[in-house]
DNA sequence: GTCTATATTAGGATAGAC
DNA sequence: GTCTATCCTAATATAGAC
């Protein structure tokens, strides 16, 4: 029996409130993990943000690992603007729009960058998530570049798979530099420059 | 009075041995921090690697912060092949050679990637180091691209400063993906492809 | 210079009252 | 569902013997 099914019978009952509380906690945890990472952030930190006791959080998330996984899911569903596979309007608009959106949401880039690198360690609870994510991103953008190639918009010598991995890498790396020194780096502008070098100009 | 000055009077005395021990510890700490990050790695972990007690390490490095700073210095002076400002032989050879060297040294890329992202937090002991490092890298590579521009090797529309930041970003991002899924990403090949897109071919 | 013993703090997690 | 009290573990760091 899912939460949704119960919700149909009791729309404004205790379950709705519980789901709200859950989301409040996850939002707070996102802040904390963005600032100090998964290892550096504590239940107590999250509890301080939401104004609850540390042990009360354990009622919603029995382990810290559960909390992190909820944060990662929250990032994908609530925080990020991603519209699934980046193919509809073309990879260029999609990427540029998302990159501009990202810099406007405080903590969003930080959360992603911090957790991704922490997850390099195979025993990190976020490892599988990020391995899959990078794989999906590369596959999706490779598809996008192939679509452009079929329109003759790819410059000669450009490999769609290499370009896909490079686009993801460039984006991540730019965001890291931006976090270290905002004002020194313009993420969307640099991504636009990359597309200019890889694609033929639209007439 | 510096260690070197003392070393001249007592070349194989206790100071030489102490320096050796110090380097052994720093090397071990590099491993530990590479695997679990600065926050996730402990004095005990390092002590286990070198085969000493945890408290003995404190004789060489009074605080964990001191140990990290020693690791960062060690990385620059011993581990990495960097030949200062990348101008002599040209930015292309320099970057490609270094990127190939990096993937051959176990833990080197991991150490760098993990610590860089952890250092986003301004109160992280490595923060200042990485802010300076990114700034220096951008400045150095911008210089390298400008040198190429003066030879007419830069494609029209390519901004040396944007290209410099992008090169650093691309490199870092590729290394991150490589750590997550080695075999899926070829770092030197992708960097070479980037140069191909930004520079005019050599005759 | 290296050790044991220990202080101190903090983190994740459990038990159980209300 | 929220709390207090508590356990257990681990981490940084200190004191002091040898």
C-alpha cells in the first residue's frame, strides 16, 4: 500500500503532514550536505535547521544513508529543471537553459559538486547514483550530438561520444571553478563557446 | 635556522631520518585522503598505513590541518610532473603529457579531485590553496593560448581566457568521470580533441 | 621520538516515556 | 510523532613515562 493510495482516503490527514515534514527535512539536509558534504554534515546540523531534535529525524530516515538517498532523489525531482532525455528542443537550448537556471538556485551546484566527488569512493552511499548519472548523461548527450550530426551541424572530426563526455566534464569543471571564485567564471558563456567550436553556425 | 642549514653540518644525522619519516607519513596521508577525503580520513588510518601509533604522528604534524597542507605541498613538489608555468614547449604538449602521466600514478587524480571539491567550503583548510591554484592555472593557460594566438594558431572567435578556464574545467571533469568509470573515458584523447577544435591544424 | 593512557568532543543509533 | 536519556564508537588532541 503506497502513500498515494492512503492519501486518496485521507487527503489532508496525518499522512499529508508527514510527507510535508519529510520534505522539510530533506530540504534542510540538502543545505547541510551542500555546505559540508555527506561525511561532514551531521544529523544534528539538519535538526538545527528544521528545529527538531536529532532523534526525531530518525523517525523519518532510520539511517544517514537513507537521508542522503532521499536528498539525491529530491534533487532530481524538485530542485532540478531537467526534462528527462535532452532531445526535444535540441541539446544546445537544453544545456544552456539548465546551466543558467542552476547558477540561480543557491546551493544546487554546490550540492551536486560536493556529493559527486565524495561519491568517487565505491563504499560511499551515493556512488551507484553518480556512476549511473554520469552514464546516463553521456548517453543522452551523445544522442543529442548524433541528432545534430544527422542535420550536418557537427563540425568535421567531432565524435559525438567524445563530445558528450566532454560537455559533461566541461560543465562540471566550470561549476567547480565558479564555486571557488564566482565572478571569475561564466558557466553558460563558456558552454556556449564550446558549442560554437563543435557545431557549425546556424544560418 | 632551516633544516637545510642543519643538514649541511649533519648530513646523515637524526634530522635526515626525521625528514624521511615525515615524507613517509605524508605519502601515507596522501593515500588516505585520496580514498576518504580530508574529513573522512583519520590520523588512525594514516598511522595504520605507516605502522605507527596515532599519537606518534602528532609529533610531526601537531594538527590534522598541518598534515593536509603538507600533503598539498607534497603533491606539487613530489607527485606531480608540473614544470611551472606551461609555456616553454607550448601548452598542448605540456597538457597532454601531464594528463597521460596523471592516469599512471595511482591515487594522484583521486587525491586532487576529492580534495578540490571538499575545499569548496571556505572554512576547509585546503580552500585557499585551491582558489589560488585554479587562478594560477587559468592565468598560465591563458598565457599559453595567447602565445598560440600570436602565431595565428587560434581559431577565429576563440577567447584565450575562456579557453583557459574551459581547458582546466574539461580536464577536471574528465578526470572525475574517469574515476567513476575508468574505461568509459579517455582523458588525454578528449583533451586532444578539444585542442583540435580550438586550434588550427599544424601544417 | 615513540609509546600508553586518557581527556574531550561529537556522531550515529537505540529504548522507551509521553 | 516527538522528545529525553543513553549507548557505543570513533576522532582529535594532551600528558607524561620510557
